[in-house]
């Protein structure tokens, strides 16, 4: 007699037992790691994974409890843990517990967002939530909308695609020197010319330099991509002035606000994004300053009519007669076919915290960045690049060479003691702390600086 197949996720009793095992393994792995990053570097981590994994595809399985416990534990032990306050290198946020719980529910139900008959409630939820978030980005627009994406790279590519479909292959893109690398890749994928790069010696796009670049670009359609939250320094381009230049030159404006977009939730800091609503399209990532498990990206558009070019027909998913009969057509909501209901975790978070709760988290992290900058300025052995705009702080030991700065970062990584990023600015290499953990304390900030100073004096 054949053995019964393993239980499905719809069996909530079985799922509950497995979830307990996974949670125990997460805790065991974190305790074994003992810090923000596993010690020993790449080879040590790879060795532990190989030893725990054994044969990746064994002839006979070990059973669900053992497999889950073993591999979740080794993954947690070898993780760069964004929930550890000393893990502050990247735009890699610690997700909220409620968002992770919602993500589990989405995985268990497993709606596929490519046809209504696979995702009846999920498609309705996505329509409501994306419309509300688009209205947050474009409060004065008549019919804004937003697509759920995997993050800034996909959103920026979609923005260029929509602009190309409006204007043809002659479209040229203009970006600042600090723009995200995805614009170059998107132009390549879409068969567009290499983006024109406007120098940004101050770190942000200079409106006059942009005006000159547009004047020298000749005739033809242009899409300007400004940035609200650069990856290196967290800087925000002067959006109102850039919008004026674009209007005068009849160029369209896209804003990559993957990092800075959620600052809209903050009543204190949302003024940093004045002019954002003058863009035609805007990228926002809620797995950054939104504390969602990846992925939780959005591309917001001022006019939903711009999205009609994404329409696509596959008879088994959106036959004309089904659409005419009232079944929603989901294929035009993404370039992907099968995709998860990533909107659920965001909807749960918005309902639980509201704008005020999310804004308070944004404010908390912005305050932490200012606090860290204060501490760097007061430390006699450290230099601060500039006061932070968002939650990114660049600093370095006074008098250190670039080679020494890079070595400090790698030493802390190898020892598993701290995870700091790196950024080139003003021709020098800086250590980068990206503060996205609202549970971090002033003591944690002091520990970061103490570790850097200690490594500098070895």
C-alpha cells in the first residue's frame, strides 16, 4: 500500500505543528549565530551549509520535521539578520511580525494573481489597496493606479516601458549620476539608448545641469528619472525644480522613490517629497521604509489609462467573453504571469498601523539617523560625510585611507560583529549605516561606532 501524501498547507493543524518547528529552528539558529552575521566569512558559512544539507536530493527523505528543523536552523545561523541593530549595511529591512504572519497566510492559500478564478478575493484586495496607495502618491490626480512589483528594479523597468510605448524607440532617458543601476539595465533590455547621465557633484541632480542636458539632447521624447532616496547617501533630488525644468522642456518625469517614497506616511518629513506628485510615474518600495517581507514594490501612475498598453490576452486566463461577462482581467496588472498575492501583507500592515503608525516608524528611523550623525560629529576619531537626509549615515575614521576603510568593513563582516555598507562620495570611500530598524537604541549606535573605532586602531 502506498503511503499517504504529505499534508497540504490547507491542513491548518499540520501547518501549525510545522510552524512551531520552524519557529524553534529560527530561534536556535539565531542563538548559534550570536550576532548580526555568521562569523568566519564565506567559506565557513558554505561549509556549515554543506554539512547540514548533506545530499541535496537523497534517495529516501528524512521526514518533514527533521528537514524543516535542520535547514531552517542552518539558514538562520548563517543569515545576515536585519532585525539585529548592528546589521545596517543595506536597504534590507527587518519585516514586521504581522506582515510576516500575513505572508504565511498568502503562501498557504497560494492564490495566483494571473486570473480571477485563481484569486477572487486577492484580486479585489489588490485593486483596493493599490488604488489607495496610488492616491497617496498622486493626491490630486483623477484616476491614479499602481501595480504591485518585485521592487525598484522591476518598477523602474516598467516606467521606461510605459514611456517607450507612448513615444517609441526614439525615447531617451536622462538620469543623475546617483541614479539606481536598474535604469541602465532597463534601457538595455528595452532596446533604448544608454541613459544620458547628469553629473551630480553635490550628490543630487542640479536643475540647471539638467536644463543644459535637455537643451543639448536635441529633438525627440525624453524621460527624466529623478531619485528620492539614493542608495549610497539617501539623498532626495530637488523635485519641484526638476519638475519645472521638465515642464519647460516638455520632458516626462519619473521619480525613483523606492527608498524615500514611504516618507509620505510621515507628517513630519513628507515635505521632503514635495513635487513627487508632478511625476507621471513613481517607484515605491514597501520592503524598505515599510517593513514588509520582500517583495513589496509598487509602480504608481498618475493616470491609470497609461497601463492599458500592458494588456495581453491568453484565452485560458482572460478570454474575451469572460472579460465581457465581468470577470476581472489581471494579465495587464503585471509583466509576470504567476505571481504571489504580495498585497495581503501590505493590506494587513496598513489596517493594523494606519498612516499614523507607519509614519511613527519612519520618524523613529529618521531620528536614529540624526542621532548617529550627532555621535559621529562628537567622536574625535571619526568624520561625518554630511547630515543625513533620510536614514543613511556616511562616516569614516579620521585620516584613514580608502584601503583601511574597506579593511575595517571586511574585518567586522568576517568576525560577524557588524554589517556596514560602503559608498564612494567626494572621491573617498565611506562606511555606510542604513538605519531601518525602529527597535534600535542609542546604545546600539554607540556599539557600531565603538566597533569601527576599535577596528581602526588594530
